[in-house]
C-alpha cells in the first residue's frame, strides 16, 4: 500500500466535506449504493431491519470496549471464533439508545435467542456469528471500501492528498484496523438510519426510498459532468426519467410487494416520490420537504466526511 505520511497534517473532515460538496455527483452514486445495499442486506437476515439493528448494537458494545481500552483487533482475529462474548443485555438501555419500545426490544431479543443467534451460558452471553454474518460483512466491507476509494480519487483530483487508493488497498487497511474502523462505521450507521427513520417512520420505508434515490443518482446525465451539491439538488428530482415498478423494488429488497405498495404510498404522501400512469415509481422531492431534507443531507455529509477522514488516516498511514 502507498504511504501517505502527511495526510493527518493536511486533511480533516471539513476539507473532505468541501470536496464532496464540490463534486457531489461523482461521490453520491457510490454513497447511495453503500447505504441502500446495507439496508437491503440487513432486511435479508431476519426480514426485520430493527432486529438486525438490535443485534449489531450488541456487537458494537465489544468494539466500544476495544476502543476504550486501546485494543486493536484485526478482521481475521475478530472472526476467528464462531462466537462472540458480549456484555449483559440491558433492555432499557437498548430501547433508549435505539429509540425502540422496550417490549419490542424484548420480543426481538427473545426471538434471537430462540433461533440460536444469542446464547446464554450461566451469566455469560454469546452471539453466534455464523447465524447473521454470512453475507453482510463481505458486502458492507466491499461497498465501504469502494466509497472511500472513490473519495480518495476525488480528493487526489482536488490536490488535497498526494495519492488515491484502490478498493483493495482500503479493504486491506480496514481489515488490519478492523475494530477501530467498524466502530466508526457503526457509529455512522446508527446516526444516519435513525435520523431518516424519524423522518419517514420506519426503516423499511427508508430502504425503499434509498433504492429510488440510488436509481435517480446513477442517471448518466448527472454522472458525466462535475456538479456541486447545489446544482445536484436542483436537478435530482428530474433525473429519474425511467423509475422502478413495485415488483422490481420487491425483488431487489426482498420486501413483499403489498408492503412495497403501502410504503411507496407513504413516500408519495410525504412528498418524496411519485408514480406515473405506467406504475413506475421515481424520485420527486417536493418544495415543502426540501428544506427538511437539506438539513438532514448536510448532517449526513458532515458525518460521512468524518468517517472517510478517520478511515483514510487510519488505514493509509504506516
């Protein structure tokens, strides 16, 4: 891997934010692919995204412990054993931190125990990794590495860093510093998805909305030229010329079609989507919700810039 000896002196999250805002259309397709596919994979595990969130919340407690005590654990070491010991489950704390009702958290914990994901041995609690990590770490690591690689290329084009990095180089660096990077990754995950859940009502609706947004942001007319975030905002609602039908969304997400129809209607009522005479669903951010989405987007860019900055520094400085 190339060495980037002075990045900590030259690069910070504000600089990353400025570059992302300047070349937003170059950055955003990889970003929406990253956040969209993560939710789709989360849903595929239990057909309940919040249940998966409860599970990774428990896993993240170990990453917090490593971080607090200055312990660095690489990817292979972390996944060497089939089980992971976790702290005692406190329903009230999970409920408060994830903003999920206590009884709902309790039911999800009981279900995870029933299917063998969580196991109790006297006072110790273990998570069986093989029960929930079959696909997700591979997909998440691949998409996150690609996103950061794209970001490094944009930063290099803007002369903010001397080198750009391939997805494989970033992936290798994340695996080497896995406990640090995945703690930061989960921190972003919780903040981003729960912020949007508050706006849209539930994570399945967000999953569908992100897929629609990902489809629009990948429009070739937006990708072929440099567009800053202000121009992108003005053009994005008109970029989705084809749209997606409910059957396609169901096949991609795994969410049943009747649920898709109901959630899409919710997005339409909230002013985020539209449906044409051919039943094709596309992005349509109405003016009445634009100011709200802009504030959410600004917070997102700040937080993703922090994640990119920290992982680039951690994984590329020898």
